[in-house]
C-alpha cells in the first residue's frame, strides 16, 4: 500500500499483516512543499507499481485520481476506485483541485470497478462522470470477526459514546446541554480527532458542560491507533451516538446512511443507537428497533431520548442484541463486498 498521512489522523495505524506492505509519506502543510510532496508521491507510486506488478490497484478519494489515472495509462493495470466522500467541484477554489476533479471524471470512466457507499451519491457520481462500466453501492460495515462479545456494563451512569472526526456537526453543543441536565448521570465519551476546522472544540464542550453545572461529563479518549481498540472502547459504553445535521448543502452530510461506519460499528459492539430524526435514518435504524431518534438542534428532544434509555435498561440491552444480530446476518463487510469480490475474481481469472 502506498499513501500519505492526513492531518488529524497521524496516530492511526493499519494492522500488521504478512501480506500487506505499507509505504507512506508523512503529512506536509499546504504550500509549495505539499505540491512537491504530491509530485514525489506520483513517481513513488509509479516505482512501486512497477516493482510489485499488481493485478489490481485500489484507489481512494479524489486526490488519488491524477496519480492512479497516470499509472493506469502507463501500465494498463485494473483499477478499483472507491470514493468514500463525494467532492464538491464548485467549491474547489484552486486550479490544482479543478484538475483533480477532471482526472476523477477520467478515472471514473476508465476504471474497471467503482464503489461508493451510498445510493444517491452513486447516482450523482454516474451522472456527473458519465461512467457506464460496473459500479457498486457498498455500505461501510464491520467484518464479522469484529462483532464484540456482549458485556453487561451496568454502573450508575449512562455512557453515551462517539468515535470519529470531532466537529460541531457530529457532536452538537445541544447534546452537552441536554446531558448536563442529568447532573452526572449521563456521560459523553468521545474517541477521535479534531479536524483542521475544529481544533479546540472538545475544550469548548468541556467548558459548556461546566457552565451548565455538570463539569467532567465529557470524557475525551483521544485517538486509538488500532481499530480493534476503538471497537473495544465502544463495547464498554451504553449508547452509540450518530447525529447528523438536519440541513446541509454537502451531499455527503445529506446522504450518510450506509456511508457512515459509526452506527454499524456501534451495533457490532452491542450498542443501541441515538440518531437524528431524519426520515432515512429513522427508517433504517429506528423503525427496525436498533435505536431511537432525536432532533439534534433541540436539547429537550435529546434529553427525552437520553431519559428513555435511562428508564428502560432492558429494552436498551435488547436493542443492542438485535443490532448485533443484524450485523451478523447482513450488515457486514463479507456480505456487502461479495458482489465486488466476485467481479474482481471474475476479471482476474
């Protein structure tokens, strides 16, 4: 694998595997050094492609597209392009990103396979890039071996758990206001990293909790280098938090069911969910019985959902069990990627 570190995620590590070799550039801040780093990355990728001679190249995200398009043109190796986050070309603001979007369209049309994590995003991708070759919608689900053994974490406090990038869109201040009303009976445990636009946000939430009479209810855990430790941490909580803003111009935020790994990770860890009361989220997670919904902009609505979980511990645990069963039956990596793997194997023979 070849790649570059990203801001905020420098502590994250891939698990050691005898068949995986990682070659990676360190993160460089914006400016001419970053552009030089990108050119180095292009030749670096070409060299290791020539040395390894793979049957397939897996590429992820828009910034990889110019490099992978060039490699494909020179080597004619099969490419699988997997776009986790859909870009917004109209907001690029730079000639470099405009060029990257152009190569994204070229690679989208020429890659043997394309994968996106949400159906609306996939349709938009096909329309804007004019792709006609095979494309798959694959949700970001955990592996079967990541399903945790159920534990009975009772305790006197309800632990609300969140992991991922730490922003106000995912951890709204209204959550802290609502949790503070329980005067320590509800705690918010956070694992992850602050993005470039949200540095200091955890501190802001801590100050907000103290102002509302519930100091120390926010528990920042930092980042976990290994995914297995992240999931183990989740399994020690009671409710998994996956809130989304109700209004957004970002296609990724509007269409996140399936794309966000958070609810699936929580379900695999035996946690019921607290999600936004958006129709798609309610239909996917609440109506089948895997969690409850609230208005993320309304502390009263969040408080009511938290109180329900406090008052119904048995129902809460049953939701967790049902969620794990759903992951085991269908919402797992092995099931979701079966079609993609069959296509790869068919083209490799």
